[in-house]
C-alpha cells in the first residue's frame, strides 16, 4: 500500500499474486472503492490447460475443475471487480 497526500490518492499493488491471494485482492478492492489496485506479474498463465478450460464453466463440473486448481473462477472474480489487462508480455 502506498499512501498519498490524502486517502483518496492511496494505491494498493499486489506483486506476483496467485490464485491463493484472490480473496485478499477481492477484500482490498472492495475497501479501496475507486482508488487504484494493481496486480503486477500475476502468477497464472495466459494459456489454458484442461482444468482451466473446464473451470470457466459455471456448471458442477466447472466448479469441480476450479476446486482442483483451474483458474476460471479466480479470473471470473477479478473480472467482476473490474480488473483489466493493461500490458502483457509472455515469453
């Protein structure tokens, strides 16, 4: 967390967040309101494996795939919070 001159100027930044930190990101984002919350170098791949693809579904199998490690539910939660991809460099 970086403190600005006034509380409305504060920003929060998660460096190398993973799926395990989505709860904390969600909590802080709700508290931050309109203030900036940034994710730098998130630790999930752009390319999907079988669990990732299945976890994007909202049915029972999708929920099970998320439980097993698919990233679909985590990404959906971040999208609902308004997070956007601004810059991606994948090697």
